[in-house]
């Protein structure tokens, strides 16, 4: 059984690589990034486990809302980094 993750910066670079690795391993992942087309394409690669949310992390006023949306998509729980 997979776990639930939220990856910020999922549209390119290390964020995309981490997201793909998590999805390939059967985890559910909310992909968060500024570039809508890129994260939607990434999430659609694994439609049962990938979800996309557009958000610019510098917009801190909306961060709590985006986090809550992520939790809702994942059923309420995530794995947190240490």
C-alpha cells in the first residue's frame, strides 16, 4: 500500500524526479507548482495516484488553503519530511 505525499516544485528538476519516483512506487502525490500545463501532464501520467494544484509558494496568503486542498485530495494524511 502506498503512502501520501505533497511535492512542491513538481513541474521540473529534482521536484519532478522525486514526484515521478513516488508515483512509480505506487504512492499518491499532490504535485504543486506554478506551471499548470506541466504539473497537469505529470499528474495525468498516473491518473489514479497523481493530483495537481497550481500554486506559487511565494504567495503565502494562499498556502494554507493549498495545503488543505492537498490533504482533501489525499484523504487527510501525508508523509512529512524531517
